[in-house]
């Protein structure tokens, strides 16, 4: 996978996250933070591991946990 394709994939994931969160306006603040953390972690994990599926899932898990703990 080329660098351009990875950047496009990351941009699509970010746009999908933003659109999906806009439909969840009745969520609690903690739920929103968890989802945002998971999305950011997935993007970060994907970028840091050059698109590895395991890195993406791991980043989402860590980001979700951190987002859940943030008040």
C-alpha cells in the first residue's frame, strides 16, 4: 500500500468517525469521549504501524480506554 493510499484511508476513517458521531447527540459525555478516543487511537495506531490491522485495533483499544477515563 502506497503512502498516498494510506493517507486517503486515514482521511476516510476520520470523516467516517465525524459523521457517525454527529448521529449520536444523545450520548453522555463519557460515551462521546470513549468513541472519540477510540477513533483517534485507531487512526494513530494505523499511522504509526504503517497500516497494520493489529496496530489499528490496538490503537483503538488504548484510545477508547483513555477517552473513557477523561472527564
